[in-house]
C-alpha cells in the first residue's frame, strides 16, 4: 500500500526573525533566546502568555536544556521540545511544530535557535560534541568538522572531477548575495584569487571554504492559518517536508545523504517539480555539502553539481539562486542558528519580505538541512518546500 | 611534513623548554579496549560473535544486530586509504604546536572506516595501507596508517623516521639512556643494544665501580658508553647521580635486581627477602624520587625529549611462582609502584614501560628447564618494545604464555603454579 502522510494545509509559518550576528559575545545563550523571543512577540503582536509551545535548538545552553530556559525566561508552556540536530534543526523543529499545532496540542509554537560564542566556546564544545568524536576524532587533532569535510571534499574532487574553482564560484556568489544582506558578518566582495589563495585550513579546504563561528539567533512562529490571518501577519505555506537520520551507514565515506531516499515523496507531496523552485537554501557549512544537496535533491545527477554550478549563476538575480542571504559561509555560523538561517530567509523570500536579497517573483523555495558530524559524516538530513501566498 | 630523519639540531639552551602538552586524553570506557590492546602493541577491534561484524568506533552494542557480547580481536589492519587531508589548523593546543599534520580515512578490508594519523611513507590516496595501534603522548591508543609495503618490521624503522609519529614511540635513536645496573650480563647486553640502536650516550650504572667485571670493561670501550657510580640501595648515591644526570636522561632502564630462589618454608628469616625488596622495590622508589620529577619536566623537550622509564619486572609479578616466592613478592610490589609511577608520569607524556620476562638464563634459574631467555634476546626485545611504543612488554614465549593464561583466568593460573606448572 502506498504510504500517504497528512499534509499541512491549515498550519503556516510566520514572523521570521534574525538577530544580528556578532563574532564573539560575552552573553549567555539564554540572552540570545530571550532576544529572539522578544522579536517574535514584537513581530506578531502576541503576548508572552500566547506562546504555548517552544521548540529550541542550541549547543551552548549547558548545563541547561530547553527545560531550564522555561524558568530562566518565565515561560509557562504546554508543549516543549529540544532539537539537538545542528544544521537539520530548523527542518525538524518545523516538522514537530506543524504537527503540534495541527493536532491542537499547542496553538502557537515558537521555533528558536540561538547560540553564543565566547572566545573559547567553540573549542570547549568540540571536546564534548559526541562520544565518537571524543573517542575517535578529537584525539587526532581534527577537532571540529574541518577535517571531516576535508576528507569529503578531497574524495569528491577526485571521484567526480570537481575543481576548486567550482566551489569557489559558489562561495563567491554567496558572498555577492551577502553584500545585499544587512546582517552578514562578511561585508567585502570575494574574488576567485582570494578564494584560491586563502590560507589552507585542512587541505584541500582553505579559509573561505569554512564557516566562521559566531553568536546570534534565528526564529519563527508556527500557528494555524486562521490565527495568522487574525493577527494580520504575512505567512508561508509548508507544502512538504522530509527528514532522515544515519542513512547509508555502509558507504565507506559520505557521498550522498538521506534526501536521496525521500526526494520524490517530497516533490510529490508538494505537488511541484524542480523547475517550480525559485531558490534553494542549502546547509552550507562547506561548499561540498551544498553540491551534494543539489544532487541528492535532484537538481542534477550524482557528481554533476560541478557542471551544474558552472552552467548557472547562483546569485539572487541568477538562473538558480542559492543561499540568498549569503549562507553561513558569508553571514557566519551562529551555532544551531546556522541551521535556521535558510529557513528564516526562505520565509522572507516567499512572503515578499526579503528586501535587498529578494529573488524576483519568488513564490516557492526549497530549504535543506544537514547536521551533526557525529564521527565521519553528517547524520541528520531534512528538507522543506515553502510557498508564499502567490503560489 | 616529512622532514628527513637526519640528526636533530642541537637545542638552543636559551630557549624555553616546551611545556608538556598532551593530545586529548578523554575516552569513553568502552573505547579504552583499544588502548588496552595498544599497550601490548596490538591492534584490536570489537567483533560481534553473533553476526561477525567488526566495528569502529567502539560501541556498547553491535550496530548491526544489537548483540551486547562483543569481543576484542586482533586485526590485520589491512585496508585502503580512501581520502586524506593535511591539517594546518587545530583547536587543540598540542596539535596546534605541531602543524601541519597529515590525517587519512582508511576503509579496512574487514568493514569499518577509520580516521588515522598518516605516516610520512604513505602514498597519496587512494592506496593500500596497514593500520597499527600505538599509544600517543597521552598514553591513549592512536591509530596510524603505515605503508602496506612495510610488511617485515612491526613499525620500528618506519615509525622512527617520521618526526611527528616519533612521539608515539620511545625510539632510543639520538637519545640519552641510563642503565641502572651495567654490570650484569643483562646490563651489558642492554648497554650494547642501546648503542646499536643509535643512542647518543649510554650511562651504565655500577654499584662498586672499583670492582668492574671483564665484560663491563669491554662494553665501556664503546665510544657512547660511560660507567657511572650508582647503588640503588643507597639514597645518597641515587641522589647524587640524579643531580648530575637527571636533567639529561631521556630513557631510564631500571634493570637493577636481586633474585634469590625459594619461598617461605625453604628459607628461614627475612634477610634475603629484605635485600630483594631493598633493590627491587625500594630501589625503584629511590630512583623515581630523584629522577622522576626532572624527567617529567622534560616530557616535551623537542625531538630528544625525556620519553620512557623502563622497569625490569617479571611474569612472577602477576602471580606468585611459589618456588621463587619472595622474589615474586618483591616484583609484585615493584609492579604496583610502577603503576603509581606511570600515573604520575603520564601527565608529562613520559611513558612507563613495564617488562615482564619469563625466567632468564642466569645463575638464579638453574633449576628451571628451558626455554629460558638469554640476556641478549631480552635486551633486544626491550629496545624493540621502545621502538614499537609498547607499554607492557611480555618478551618471549614463556612470558606470552603466562600472559595468555593470566588474561584467561588468574585463579586457574594460581592453582597451576601452586602445583609447580
Ligand atoms: Zn552483531
């Protein structure tokens, strides 16, 4: 029997919030959560008591979890979730919140990702990231995902003939997008020479292949269509979503992600085809993983992303706009908020609120998530297709 | 990355001695199985007896069938280097001091993919490699991919010429060695073996330097060898040698021992036992107090840092051999103290190597049947153990057999030894 999942007809996403990023902050993660919540309330006209649910993602709350945050910020909730899935957090949070609202378990759910970045935060987080990382990665000097993505990139280049220039084109296009996005931490254009000659980090990766950790927050609200109309806020419809974890564990090295298993279901449920997609937000902590998402979501075949990148212009005014706010590579990676960056930007795009980065006539966008290098590969994959009122 | 092994430059004495930093030490308990095997120079992975899956990283259950009864089994380490990187940046202070650093992903023929250090002799990916397990400077297992072409030597020569991986072994090459008793047949054999292995200086301790044996005088004619006065039963003697040499010794070989046969009933009184304890146990304590702190301070002192402290123990330290009962007791005491010393030296990255030989072919084991180990064979095994980076060394067939029996069931071994087997 063909499996058919319920749709999201009566539930919407609204009030995308991006708290400006800073390279370092002396504030705690709770400060960024509070600031995001406040912005959600101001943007919606809701009161704090109207929030019935919270779906929180953060790496730097320790020793707290979302539970501690309820008391810390005086939130009395009837629905609470903590999503420790890094770059897939926004997709997964969205999925959980949509069902909570549709079922009536919570009328309004705030999805928030927030992280601080002290001078030593990143290093401290690495040592306790996962058991496998502590046992089998950190002792090799490769704290953090740099080495893991260096392996993937080197392998991908060797097997599929990708060139540094291909990844460079993607990074430069994102930087161009970022120059039109007010919150981006990188404010200068990037040239191909600068990209190619940047200092090496973990060969073949160089400086501009790697995200810069920073502090910040991203958030949005999930509520019923009726409630959104009542509040008078712009909202986006969710056409379809997917998620997968630890797909293809037998692959010797990660060359594909869980999107591949569900992509046909994703487009079928959304009732759209690839060419209907006006922009793509990938999870882009390194360019190779953006290439993999283009392939596994079906915009091109396996190993064809380099050619796809060569054939398209990827800026907001291009033939295939990617990471329209500049992505993490040019905006910064505010911990778990990095997983939300594409989602808030996509909501702004389809609701006509993207301002400088607006893709002309953007109606339908695809947001992809990827997260958690537990040992040698990212384990969480997800995607969502959003549509604006004009779609 | 692959600096040629040539002679290290003489250290500028005005430069600050590097603070001993260690690679990350934290491991889950289940991952320590890898360390336990590496301490014996073995590369073992978890194997599921139910479905045959070999897995890595170590887990609490089989990731295929969820069986909880996993066993650690020796692996050939054969596999393919599928991707590699050179790190130019690390968040870890130990590695930050040692950039650039080459790492690889290795797909073992038996299934799992491993992250490993790459030896400088390994070709560009893809290529065949072999994984070996070594103890890193923190005393924890680290996996190293070496070129598959090296199939004879267990890592010694190939490891020695990699400037980074030299830290994971204790190669005597270009190092200064103190042998605490140079007078015995073993002491002479050790002295010669270290000279042959490329040590810069070997100091041979002699309790009564005015009474040299013919053998020692011959050894002393070797250019690198100097005989020094050292009586490990005399606190002042140990102290004054410590003051003179402590800051120079890179490898200390504590081979001074007293061995008298018999257990309790066959030798009345405590005199023999007292002299065994005075040398075998208290001698170690005296040495550790005078040489330990200064060797700890030099644990990260560049290419020729203080690197190892070797104790000559005995398989009898694990379980008493009743016909050599008081000797067994003194070695058990020394073993326990050596574990304490190991814990104290570990924070400085100085490895305490315990050697557990079976009976030596010497005057005190005349009544035992062969096989007995010659002084030359034991000396060679100790040098190789240091080159291989082993922490617990069971040289020779007898020692290996005792180890296997002891690991299988210490109680059964005790019963067997009680009836003299
Ligand atoms: Zn199994």
